[in-house]
């Protein structure tokens, strides 16, 4: 059975955080910068340049990021990245705790 078939009847949650000019970067890293170089409101097309460090928004670091003999993310099988989990509602803490 392949991984797609194994998860056909499983509820999955996308943990991706939206990226915007308000997305915090890792401390001491450059923040996201969005530069509009073309705005065409008549047909809805925009031209943008996004510049950011590798630690802005939702991402995955392979072990190569931490040690020279580690794997890059392309070398990590999908089966190692998908597993059972739980959903924890921390919304009542958001006013008192910084989650960064």
C-alpha cells in the first residue's frame, strides 16, 4: 500500500502558517520583505519580489541544517514526515504567552 492510499480515510490538518509582511522571522534573521514592482489593477495582475531568510514562516529543516553529514529535506521520505498526532487548543493562552 502506498502512502496516499494509507491516508485516504484520515483527517489531516495543514499546519502551514500564512506568510505576510507581519510574519515574524527567527530572532536575529532578516524579516520578510515584499516589494511591488508592478501593479495592474485593471486586470488584477501584480509583480512582486519576496526576499526573506530561510527561517521565515512554516518550513522544514533537514538535519543537514545542523550537521554537515545530515540529510537535506529532499532526502527525507514522506513516511518520516507524516504521523498520528493530537490537536491541542491553546487559544485561551494566546493573550498571556508569546509563542515564538
